[in-house]
């Protein structure tokens, strides 16, 4: 269970702001010319929270949305796709603990450096998964 955002609203001033949604087929990558240096408020909230996740710990995309009381896993994923390179992106994971497709080896190196709990998966050439029971961060501390 994640900690109640009401207790930490001073730390994350982004709580309770509405998320603006767009149709999936109208979204596109934001380039520097279109961005004009400012991020959408929801993106700022997501990135601020991701920066607070301690080394060796993770939150799922859904955990981030639940903690912020805004959006959902897909909206968090979209923010991470567009803006997440500057934060510890490997600390936001899928709900099944699987490593991010296309970034498995880079993420695995980070997890091993940070001592993030991993679990083995049966099968030939299978990548390990995050052990969410031990690695999940609830937003406290």
C-alpha cells in the first residue's frame, strides 16, 4: 500500500491537478522547438517523484499514478518516454517486474550497481525480473 499523498503534499506540490489527456493517435514526440523549456505540470510531478525513488528501489507505472492521484500507468509511461532520460528511469518498472523492452541490459547494469532485488525466471536465455515484493518503494522516506 502506498502512503497517502495527503501526508506528503508539501513534498510533492503536484497533487490534485488534473491530467490533460489526448487521443493516442495525436501524440507525438516533443522536440525542443515545441517544448519552449517548460514541461506540462503532470510531467513535472512524475519526474519529481521519480527523482525521489531511492537507489535500489522501484515503483511501477501504476504506483506513480496512484501516489500522485492523477493519470494512470499509460500516462506515466508516456511522460517517461518523452522526458524520462534525465531522471533514474530504470526505477519505474512494469507491474510484472519485467525489464523495459529494448533497455534490458542497460537497466540490468543499473539494478546490479544499486543492489535492486532481482528474481530468476525459468526458461532459456530469460532475463531476470525485479523482485517487487522486496524492491517496491511506497513513497515513504
